[in-house]
C-alpha cells in the first residue's frame, strides 16, 4: 500500500519480481527435485546395505565376499554422492539468482525513479523510502529461496513416508465381534486360495476340517504352503478367496487381537527383545507369578540353563537374544507358550534348533500341554508327528493326502515316500 501511495509505475516494476522469481524457482526446483528423490533413494539403499552387512558380517567373511560387498557399497555410495552434489548445486543456485533478480528490480526502480525525480513527479526522499519498502517486499521471497534445498529434501523424504502411509490399513476391529470365551477350537478351511501376489497363487484350493482337541500335523516339501496356512489362520494375511472358520465363525468376524489371543505360537524363527529373561518369558502373561514362571521354565527344560546365567531370570540379554545359542532362544520361546497355555497351539518347527535328547523331553511336555487343545504342528522331521490325530500332506498348495501315520503309510503314497526317504538318509 505504501509503495502504491508513492508511485504506481514503480510499484508495478517491483511486483514484476514476483512472477520472474516464481518462474526461475519453478524451473530450478523441477530440475533439481529428481536429484533430491534419487538422493533419498540411494541414502536408504546405502543405510540398508550397511545394516545388512554388519548384521551378517560373519557370513560375508566366511564366503570371502568382502570385496563384492565393498564394490556394491562403492557403487551405491557413488550414486548417492552424484545425486547429492547435483541436488545441492541446483538448490544452492537459488539464493544468488534471487538476489540477482532482486538487484535488477532495484536498478529498474532506480532508473524509473530518477526519471520521475527529474520531471518533478516524486521527491528523492520518496525514492529512498521506496527502496526500503522493496527490501521488505523481496526479503521473504529470498528467504524462501534460501531454504529451498531443505524444503526439497523434506519433500523427497516425505514422498517415501507417504507412500508407506498410503497403504491400505488392516481392519483391526469389526462390528459385533465373536465372543472368544465360548470358542471350543473347531477349525475349518473351505476352498482357501492365497498368493502374496494375486497373480501367483501359493495355495490353490485348500479345504480341511479339524475338530476341537485334535492334534493336526501339516507336512510336505519346502515351499508347499505349510507356514503360509498358519499365517492365514492367524490373519497375518487375508485369503484371496474361500474362508477359514473357527467354531463356524469366519475369522474375519473376530477382532484381530482377540483372534490371536486364541493361539499360542512357536515359530522356527525365534525372536527375543532386549531386556531380562523374565520380561521375554512373561510377554504373553505380564502378571505371571514367580511360581508360574519357574513351572513353565521347568516344563520347557529351560530352567537349567537359566539358573546358570549370572542373574538367573533377571539376566539382561541383548537384542534378538544376544549371546544365547539358537537352541536356548528357542527354549525361551517355548517357555512363553508353557506359561500362557492358550486354547489352541501352533508349532512351526518349534524344536528345530534343539538337541535330540531335549527334543524328546519337550515333545512329552508338549503332549501334556496339547491335551484338550486344538494343535497345529508344522514339521519336516516326520518322527516328531507320528502321534498326530490327523496328518495333512501338502504339495504345491494342495492337500494331496490326509489321515493318521499308519493310514498314510498303508496307502503307500507321497507321505510314505517322504517318511522312508528320511529314515533311509538317517540310516545311510
């Protein structure tokens, strides 16, 4: 307003700075933004590679892959360097360009003001005050140009964040969920089909019926879909078609949290958090008493090695178990299940890292725990599931055989070949 009150023409020249500045900023940002995006992409790849290499550096050294890993790092780091300096170079041009455009505005206003002063239209003092107004007018624009590199870097990083946030959320709750207190443990799968990618199905047409209290073993070659079926049962993924029922209720009619409360799960891949042994054992039952914890540890045969640790149950372990052996980690995961005693059990190669002698003892403990509970056992060692009520033999996403151990051996099919091959190998 003050600029207009002094002279309209000088104000119009000063305002011309805006579109010219906007045009230049737009051109430079359009050119540099792709480098900012590349910078964030390769920054993520370099960080991921460093984390993976440090996490598996023993494997890298055993297979003499140090040079290959260094070459891969150098390649990605070079791309990060190139995209980083180009993005900083273009964004660094913004401030000098804006100052140059601003100075051009000063020169044009000075020339026009001089002409008007000679003609007596305005006074020299008004020209001086006009310069101060221009400075106040252009300063915010120059400040925006100064922080453009930070804005562009933030925008490139935000794109990666929003790409993740835009993924569709899983429905955690449903209206009128099923009451889990009345669940007995009958499980039925009806024509289940699933693939991590819809066009590549892993499970094609899975159907099966499990009665409450039955012990069901799922066997088959690697990649047959055994663990995938367990993940579908827990709703870590939803089926592409078909349905899974518990006591006649579709698992989608349960709240996810309540559905998972029905199951206790021991996976082949152990997971322990940084904290005490006690905190890891009581993860599923934080209010457990000392007597309950000791009883569960004894049932899983982990009590012996826990007592040998410096502080027993209060020994602090690092992330993912720290210095504990793989077998000890798995025993602690089994202890969790022994403590919570859920209505249904899922054992996915639960004793794969445990010595044979301890495995036999734990199998006896599991048999006691599984009494009256619906249990699903995924196993490669067929000697561990001979007592199962029902054995489902999977191959290529289909159930090709079904029955107990004796029935399947008598049938002389795929299960018999699988069973005999293991013992032939063991004998050899």
